[in-house]
């Protein structure tokens, strides 16, 4: 029996991400997994803000700290991704790719500039955790589709043939079977996965 096609969607935050898995025909998909995955170890104090923590260090030390943190975040993402793909495989699904909403902020020109601006700190931290998810997915041989979050609904409407006005209701209905939590994180992760399922 041929495995059902599935796609993963992530919405990243500092230290964690919402993961949603969608499977079935793109015209009538189902949510088959929905969970929070950790992108930092339990020993990391909250809130998980590596660039904020690095501000207290000399620039070279700070850069080494952030690079080490980024590697660990990628490792954590890889562990979570491996577990998700194992669960989906056991359920008879094959993951064909993943979708990740991207930030809209402008990246700092260099590391020192990122540390010097509060806005850039948050932009850099978002980029760190999204990059961890992207690299972990690529290491698993998955097709990765990154879409700016502010463009996600328009791209979804185009790919799925659903109007931008109707799409939010479709996303709410998609989560009805799995119940709460089904907030903005889960809806945007699901939409990213749904676009992948329809386009790969």
C-alpha cells in the first residue's frame, strides 16, 4: 500500500516552535500531528534569548556563544524532526517537505550591529531558530519552503485555490478535529504545511 503524502509546518519562537503535520489530498487534508517542540535544552534559563544573553559578553565571546547556541538549536530541531517523521512513518505517511513562515524584519549587517539594537536582537533570534529548523529539515533530505509570514495567506490562496477571505475559516475548520490548542501558531504552521502538500 502506498504511503500517504504528508507535509510539516513550523512556526518558530525563541526556544520552541509549533509543529503541525498535514496529510491527504491537498483539496481535503487532515491534521495528523500537532505539538510544541523545544529548540533549547531544559538547562537554558527562560526566556530563551541567546542574543540578549550574549550582550553581557565581549564581542568575540558573544559570537562564539551564539554560534554554539545555534548548533544546539539545530540539534534539538533534528531530534524533534526525526521523532515526528518516525511517528508519521508508523502511521503510514511519507513526509514530502516542510513549510516555515519567515520573518519580515531586516537582518543586521553584522553581529555587532545585531547586539547594538533591541529590534535587531529580536530579529536575529527569530532568524536563529528558523534557520535551525530549516537546516535540520534539509539535513533530513526534505524539501523546505520558506514564505514570509506576511505573504502566507496570499500565497496560500494562490496555491490552494481558496480566496484570502475564506482561508482563515478553512484553517479554523482544519483544526476542529484535533481541538485546542489551535491558535495563530498552529494555523500558520498548518497553512505552511498545506502549501507544501499542494505544491511539491
